[in-house]
C-alpha cells in the first residue's frame, strides 16, 4: 500500500503515487500545492490538462493568448485572467508542464477546491 492517500480520491492504493503541482497566480499572490496522485487520478488530470490547457516545453515562456482561458462559462471575465500552471511528474516518464488561464472568480474557486496554500 502507498504510505499516503491519493490527494484526489483520498484513499491509499497498491503501488506508488506520482506527483503533480498546481500553481495559481492570483491577486499578486502565488498559491500552490503538491499533489500525490494514483495512476488513474494522474491520467484523469493529464487528460483534462491536455484537452484544455497549453502544453509547454522546457523553458518555453507562457503565451499571452486569451484563448487559453481554461474556464469559458458565461460571466467569466477574460480581462482578469489568472495564470494557472500544472506540473505533472508521472513515475518513470519525463515531467510535463501545462499552462492555462482562469478568470478571477474561478481562480478563487480553484484555490479553495484544491486547498492551495499561499507562498511567501
Ligand atoms: Zn486517486
Ligand atoms: Zn471563469
């Protein structure tokens, strides 16, 4: 059994967990948390990221493209976009790095849902 529970479905699993980190830049602060994920939960996350976010190569700067808005609901304010970064560390594979943008409201919600912590 894994020593820690998966941070997504919150149970311990057979085998090792992979790592991921989500960072949101919001209201001049930097919110971040490292997640420990089982294989299926990590695949789910990568699927979402690969669909909706822009994958960046090593050292590539994030594009300033408002089409990268991850949330596109009615009422999302595209002017107040908060950059959101997803780092995925699948065991035995190269890390992958994704970039997207959230409106201010959804940035606040994501920080709360993922229990991201402000960095000094
Ligand atoms: Zn899981
Ligand atoms: Zn939104």
